[in-house]
C-alpha cells in the first residue's frame, strides 16, 4: 500500500506537467497527445519485438540493400499505405475510428476522424493518413526483408505492380478524355 501511495505522490507532478504541456501546445484545440504518445509506444514496442526476433533467429542482416530492392520496397510502401488509408475496400479497418465523408479522387474515399481526443482519435488519424502509415508499412517491409527476403520481395512486387497499373489507368483516362492532346493546350505566345 505504501508503495502505491509513493508512486501516486511521485506521479502527480509529472501528470501536472503533462497537462500544462498539452494545454500550452493545443491552445484549446482537440489534439490526441496522449493517444499519439500511445501510438509511438506501440510502434517502439513493435520495433523492439522485431529486433528481438531478428536477433533470436540469428538472421544475418544484409550488408547493403540493392538499389532495385530499395525501389521495389519504396513503391510498395507508397501503394500499401494508400491502400490502407484511402481504399474503399479497406474502409472496414478504418470504420471504428472514422466516418465516411464521400468519394475522394479515383477509387479513394474521404473520411473524418470520429473521436476527438484520446487513443481512438490517434488511431483514426494514423489510419486515414498515407504519409503517417508509410512509416509503419515501411518498417514492416524492412523486417520482412530482413527475415524473409524472397517472400517480402514477392509481396512488394505485387504492390509495386498495382502502383504501376494505377499510373497506366490514370494515363489511359487522360488519353480518353483528351487531356494529353497537345492541340488542346495553347502554347505561350513567343516573346
């Protein structure tokens, strides 16, 4: 009992400091600093577990990453991050944390974070932001590459091919609409 009271007594100034920092940072805006801190803790825990797994397996880490693999994993990170954050098919993953706002671009949806403040808000922001998700996706691909490079390359190849297909779909649509027709665009008058 005395230990619990000592912990409570020592924690009070820390909690007071944290509340002051949040108040001064947010200026009344709803920002999920505690939830963001929790997300950072989860990320750190997953990275620590990944490192421990790699070490326990005795996996030799690559001395260098070939440029082709770097490009493959980069494109796969881009495509998978957008797939998770914006694709209509993955909306059930985001639904507990967001509300549907409408379509957004080609085959993507716009969603608003449902909760304001706390862990659900932080998760909602993470799941709707492809830039935020890229860190998590890239970390997963790096650990996959370190422990199962062939399987990871295969999965990355799939996502990279989808990204390439997306580019071709946009180009095809632009051609069909005449957007790439040089006659439709007046050049700047010569000076």
